[in-house]
């Protein structure tokens, strides 16, 4: 989708010395996310045109969501509307590029909203101001009016995607554990929300302790661990019906840490028996269970590679928690973490290139990433307790839990770029832990 | 007065019995009546009996000692823990009607799922010790809470030490 403009134009307009790093390397309106410090791209987002009376109430909210999505990445910076010279009064009117150049907007996003019955239509165009051209086609999204927020996310995803060349992640959801109550009697409920903390819905009542939900690859089901029977057991819940079923209920065992395979047909999980914890596979259709590891150690925190062929997991078989990779059918394991400290909760990036993990070292907790062979370890965060990273659908951002210390210590959700930049707290109505980021919605 | 108290105790006993199939004594609300109070406080109730009665749960908890502690990231039973467990075994052998649930716990300085497994390892170490000292394995169940149910709330070494524990919880005769 992204269009490369001739670099010469930008140079002629700006002079080489004025060009920010992203423009020097790739031409205008292209940002390379994995580069060093990035100067955010200034964008103009004039109010979307309300094409009929019913649309008026949505315009400002939609603009706010688009702006928050883009600015929240740290890659874009909105130019305040008070600086604008041009006004956009019609979606199809020609763009006065000079007016937008004059305020140093690199990108211009125009749009319109209309209501037709119970449907909302949101359309937008993206312009590369300095080359004086549209960047990609105009697009229109339609859906029921109560999904206006998703329409806004879709516009922002398209803008992000055209400028960065990466997939978007704004129209996605997160399942997590919503927490309340004192530290020694926390009430925990499964909850689901938009990636930005909006539209929180609760999936369980809070009567039963629940832990660590995980989205299915298609976003329609979740796996989690619950004490419903009194003992930790793994469950699968259909999000549409909210019906949950227990997956493994063998007396004398504890089951936990379930994760889907990329095709959604298999679950890898931990099963504890007699104090020893191994990894198992469960075929969801047949119920057949296969043992993957057989080691007198705690083998847990599994995560499939995106191609489904390998599983990364943590084990203390060497004496402390470290990260290992094995075939998805078990067998020989390869240790990939060798730094000082304890490594846990490995999660394979949806791009396949990196493993995110939790690291404990000298009393601090970190979220980090390493390549799948263990090289190039980078710690992205540090705090009293950071734990449990989960990848954005495009593999560029991680969400995780950060818990404060002390008697009133409580967890919140944060995001950080894979580069370590742009640490942000995700707004949630209460305390929140154990996030799992779902796929980009269709 | 005495009669009312007896009734109240019997009611508590009934509730205790009702909750016994569920080894999760922290469960807030799974057992119907009385659940509301539990949900609010996180504290469960069960009849302890008279601490002066050497056959009572209160006596076991207070005099024998229901809790043993562990070193950081360890499930090995230190000599002090072994001493307490040996006393537990002797008492449990004499009071063979009680069911036994062994809870394993971890401090907050670990990741959630690992701590769940670590708690299970600790509970299992206690179970094996008691079994080796003559307690029938069929009387005992284990359950791990990982770092979910601390008793000491500060974020300091002394609290972490208190939370790294295994607790031997007794259930009423005939209801294990």
C-alpha cells in the first residue's frame, strides 16, 4: 500500500540539512519503526465532515480516537487545529497543499462521517503534504453505529500502516484480569476491552479466582486458569456465548498456563503431578493428551512459534528459570537464555523474529526481547515487578503488567515499543493484570 | 443463651461441611450461603473447636503448628520445618478422622505461573514428608495458590519469608 515519493522533491523543498532521519533514509512520509530515536511525524487531522445531521455527534469522538491512536504510538504528533489555515468543508474538495505545508504538516488526514439508518459510514483520505499527493486510496468503512470506535481505529490503522509499512494494531482487543480488594484477598475477574482500555466488559463474576487468560488466534475464544472446582484447572471460553468448559480435570493434578496453537486446534499447557510440572498438548477436537516434556523441573510458560512448529517455554531444569525451545512435538530442547538472572514467560512474536520475556535480576523485574537464538537481548523496562509481556498483532508493541510494591501494591497494564520507547499506562477502570492481546479484528 | 450458641455453632459446622468438597478455603462465593461475607472479607470460617482440646483443629493450628516456611525459590524442608511436620504427623496419626489439605504458597517475587508450580512443589514436599511419617496419602490433597494469597502484605524480606509457606489445613471428620 505505501507509496515512495521521489526523494528529490523533499530535498528540493526542505534542504537536506532540515530533513529528519526518517526522511533522509526513505523519502517523505515513511517511518522505520526499528530505527533509533524517531522525530514524530507531524500530522493534521481537520474535523471530519459530518455529511448529515445524525453524523454530527460522532465526528469529534471519531477524530479523538484517531488522534489518540496515532499520537499514542509516539511516531506521530498532531498539529493543533488552531494552527490550521485551510478548513475542510467537503470530503471531495481539492486539498490546498500549500496551507498544510505552511504549518509543517507532513501528513494530512481528511474524512467524513454519515449516518444511514442504524449504520455509520466513515471515510477518509491520507495525503503526503510535501509531495502533494494522496498516499493510497480513499477508504470507506461501514458498520452499525455503536461500532464508531472501531471505525476510527480502522482509519488510524490504515494511516499507520501506509506510513510505517507495518500492520496496524488499533482495532484489536485485550483480555485481562480485572482486580479489586485487599492484597491478601484479591477478587479477580476475567475482562475484555479495546486495546486502548475502552469498552471494558467482564466475563466472569469474581467469585472464583482466575488467572492468565489467552486469546485464541481468531479472537473468538479464550483459555484461562480458574479455581472454580477448588483447584487450578484450565478452561476454554467462547466469547460470543460466554460459555466455558473445563479442559482437563484429572484428580491429583493441577493444570495451568494454557495457550493456543496458531491454528487454534491444540492447547499447550502445564500439568503438575506430585510437585512436578511438565508440558502437555491437548487436541481440542479429540481431547487427546500428549506429554511433551518429562523432566523433574517446572516446565511452564509455553508459547508456540507463529508457524506452529516450535514451542518456547521456561524451565528451571538448570537450577533456575531459563528459556528453552523445542519442537512442537516435544523431544530435544535448546536453551536460549544465558544472561545473569531468571528468565520466564517467553512469548513468541507474531512476526516470528523475537521472543519477549520477563527477567528477574538483582531484585528488579524487566520486560525484554531476544532473538529466537537468544542473541541480541534487550531489556525494555525495569521496575519492582514487571511481568507477562503480550505482543500487539503487528509485533511492534508489547503490553505487560506492572505491579507496585507495598501493602497497597496493585497491578496496572502498560505498553512499550519493541525499541524500549514510548512506555505508556493503559487506562483501566480498576487494577489490571495478565493481559493477552488479541488479533487485529477483520 | 447456650442453646442459641450451640445452634450457631451447628450452623457454622454445616456451612463448613458444605464447603469441604471444595479445597479452596479462600473461595469467595462458590458455596452459596455465607458466601457474601466471604467475598467481602476474603476470610473463610470453619469450626476450630476449643484450643485446649488436644483433638481440636485450633489445638493443631496453634500448638502443633500448621505452617512451615521455605527459603527463596526452594521447596526443600529445612530442619525446623521437618520438626514441625514430624509433630504434625504424630498428631494426625492420633486424630485420624480429619481430612488434610496441604496448601502451597509463594512470595510475590516471582512470575505468576512459575509460582503456581513452586507452590505445588512445596505442598508436595510436605505431603511426601507426612506420607513418609505414616500418614495415608489418600487422606491428603494438595493445592497451590502461587503468589495469589499472601498473608504478610509488605514488600520486604520478612513478609516474603512469611508468605513462602505450606499450610496444613484440616477438614472436619468424615468430610475430607
